[in-house]
C-alpha cells in the first residue's frame, strides 16, 4: 500500500532543453526519496526524462490556484523565460516560486546549476524565506472597447510592429499628458523588471524593495526622452496616435501580446496580486548585481579596512 506524501512541489522546467529535463528528473527523484511529492505541468511530461520518474504526477495546466493545488512551492529549472512561465502558474495562488538558473544572466533565479544539490536540501528542510514582488495590471482598448487584459512581473511594453515604421505615442501619467514621442516603443516596468528590458533601454536599476513604476522610452526622437520613475499608485497610459503610420503591439513580460491599431489606448497600473519569490541567499541586492553583471569590486576593503586606514592615519595602530 502506497501513502500519499503530505508535501508537494510543482516542478517546472524548460520543455525543450534536454539538460534541463535530465536535471529536473534528478531533482524529482531526490524529492520523492525525501517524502516530498512532485507534480509537473502536462507539457513537461511529454516524452521527457521527468515522465519516466515513478511517482511524478501531472498538475492542472491552468494558471493560478488550480495549477499549484496542494503545493507548497513552485521550483523552476531554466532561465528567466522559464521562471516567468513558472510565475504565470504561481501568481494568485499564494505559493512562492524558487528559480534555479540554467540560462545566462538569470536575474530572477535564486540558485545556480552548481548549487542544485544544496537547493534540494533547502527545499526539503523548508529552509527559505519568502518575499513579494510587485506586478503590473494592463488593459488595452480600441475605440473604447476592451481588447486585452493581462499582467506582468517585469514589464509591459508598447512596441512598433514593423521595423520600417516608428510609433507616435502620447504618454499620460495620473490623467495628465507628459509628452508625445516618435519612437520604437515604451517600457513600463516594475523594480523587478528594472534589470531586464528597461535596463537595456537605458533605464535605472531600482532596488526591489522600492515601491515605484518605471517608464522608459525606446529610441525616442525627442530632446526629453529620459526614463521617468513614478510612485506605486500612479496610473500610466500610452495612446497610439491616430495619425501614426505603423501599427503596434503590447507585450507582457515578452510572453503575452496583442496587436494595437492606431488610436489604441493602453492603461497600466500596479496590480493587487504580487508574485511571491522564495529566497535562499542572505546577501543583499548589491551582491546580486555584482554577481549577475560581473561588476569589478577588486580593491574594496569594507568597513573594517576603512577603520584600520583611519587608525593608521592617526598613528594609533
């Protein structure tokens, strides 16, 4: 007679990367041996090594509470794109997400491939903390009629649909117009997304515990085209001017999109539903920046070194 594990983990991995699938199967085997149940989205169980692990079950494929039903954690093996997929499944359920980076930068990930064994041990012992990250709500309208509603953890972007045409966009903040640009697009980001597309477009890095929204024009033909940081309760609106010659598209985290005709209106504001991230590291965001961007810090001595230097100057040491 088999017993049903009292604990359950949703395991999400890149569905086409063989190395990720093999590592996922190994993680599932270790978790099951420790008495922790494992389920996975149906797409991750089609012809993959994970499907051959006895005891792994298929989860519901719908986002939110149904996909994570009975789970205490969503563990994702992959790059930032796969972690964003895991966020789609976990958001709205209250279940935290823990990412293991198998990609390049992996800014959303909490652990690296070489830390996988230790990460499994931390999961089994529930040795992690949980923090909440702001998300964005987005609604698009055409002639006053809603045509698209979604959300984003990193950013909402309004971009031109074709290379040869610029978009003409007017930006509105809290009901008042800010400026009109001929540009390639606009990025509206959370602090979490400040190190993603907004960073590539020239936006500032914002610490995750700062409550703010970012607006970053992309290749704008204007003297005033600087990034703007506004309060968390501000409402951002982008209008695709009727005279614009090209069509646009709105993207949420680079994963969900809809085409925008001239005259479309896109409204973005803070969502009431955050994404919960599991954290293993005790280090701060500065350490994450240094690690992920490989920033040079050679020669830094820290507070102890600074105090010793002062003492040397005083002749007391």
